[in-house]
C-alpha cells in the first residue's frame, strides 16, 4: 500500500499578535516555501491501534502509546479517533518531517498538527473540511499554548492571507499590489506560551494600560487590512512601524529584535516589526523589489541567522477574490 502524505505551510503574523488573544483582529500570511509533512504507512504486521511515530527533526522515535497522555501528539490522535468514533486506529507507521524552524514564531507545531490531522483523515479514507481540520488543530494548540487565539491554525489550514478575529469567520485578504516581505530570524528560540503568559500577568496587573494598547493595535490592524487591499505599500509600512512600537510598549521585544528592525529600516525597508510572540524569533520587514537585496544583505550582516523573502502576489490573490473562508 503506498504511503499517504499531507503537508501544511508555516506562517507569519503581519499585524495584531498578542492583541488577537484578547479578541482583537490579526492579519497573518502562510509561508508556502516552508512545510511540515506527515507520511502514513499501514503496518499490517502490527496489532490494531499500534502507531509508530518518527520525527527525526526533534529526535523522536517512539510508539504513540509510550508518550505521556497529555503529549500534543497523543491528544491529536485521540481527538481524531473521537471525531471519527473509532474504537482503534489501524496499525500504522507515521513519519513527520518539517522544514519550519522550531520556536521561531513560524507556526512549526501548528503546521505539524494540521499535516497530521489532514493526513490521518486521508489515511482513514475519510474527509475533513478545512474548518474541521482547523478546529481540531485548535484543540491541539491549547495543549501547546494554553490560551491560543486560533490565528495560527486558521492561516495554516486555509493557506491564504487572513484577517482573523476570535469567534468570527476568517476573511481572506487579496492585496491590491505585489507586497514583498523579508523575514529575518534572530536565532533566539522563544516559547510562545511563556511570552503569552507574561503578557497575561502584565494585563492582569494593569488592565487599563494593556486594553488601550490592544485597542490601538486593533485600529492599526483594521487600517492595515484596507491598505493591503488598496495596495498602499507606504501606509502598510508605517502601520507596521506603529504596531511594532506598541509591541515594544507591551514588553515583548528584546535587543536582538530591536536591532534587526532598526537595521531593516536603515537599509530602506518601508516598515518593520517583530512577528509572533516576541522575545526572540523573527522580524518581518516590508521592502520594495528594488531595495530587497540591500535590506537582505544588511540583515544578514547584522547577524540574522536566516532571511526568507516572500511576495504576496496581486494577480494570484485576486483570482478568488471576495470569497469568505468557511
Ligand atoms: O506562535 P507565535 O510565536 O507566532 O505567536 C502566536 C501569536 C500570539 O498572538 C502571540 C499568540 C496567539 O495565540 O495568537
């Protein structure tokens, strides 16, 4: 029997991280050039329910049942088993591979979850809608992060730039002009759950201040949506800078992130900000095609451990314009 496989991309948050946890909107885009893939092969020689798991990138080779009950992989398989009301899974061997850097705000854990859930459904010969895959991945996100907003599982499942708000249907965003971004990694690993936890403590201690930061970020994100649609790069860049300063006020930046943001702006970026939870991970900078090379070189010279370039393409995006994701 041939192996079944499913892939899911990484992601980057363009606007609204952290505020999105507090029911404000965020804008995120998929990183199609970085993927996590899950491969499934039936194992007729093994007893029913026996699942061998290999994830070479994290040095894992185990039987699913040998993992702790609250391990995200265990929880994921249990969720899918419950969804399909199965007594047991058929015996199988599952291999996970990922090109997405871990703990860098690029959605590595979520992409693995989406690839596993999607692949498992295909392996079972069943079908899950994107909404069902995203909802199951969201349950696994809770194991990783405690209080996830849902933006990661949404953008990674739908593989489209999205305007996301908790408890609302996600809206795809179609840009009015090609937009090129550079994503530069500080090389510092940061755990989303701990930074989100710190923000929660600060919010509990000073709700008024934090609510007003979240409100300001919400207005920026709303405006950014309009500017992305109209393709006004200059405004998008300025809004990224404003969002960045609010993230600094929130206390989630750090010297290496600040340094890369400054370097990108000095080298000609139209705007730059940290992306994701912060305290490490990546910055994202908006650049014109003509200055992309200079900004990239400046970031590399400033110590970025990896620089990825992505373009949100106008024609690609308008092909299926105005459809609401469901
Ligand atoms: O996974 P990260 O580092 O991109 O962070 C996710 C974004 C947060 O807003 C900080 C958390 C969330 O659940 O939305």
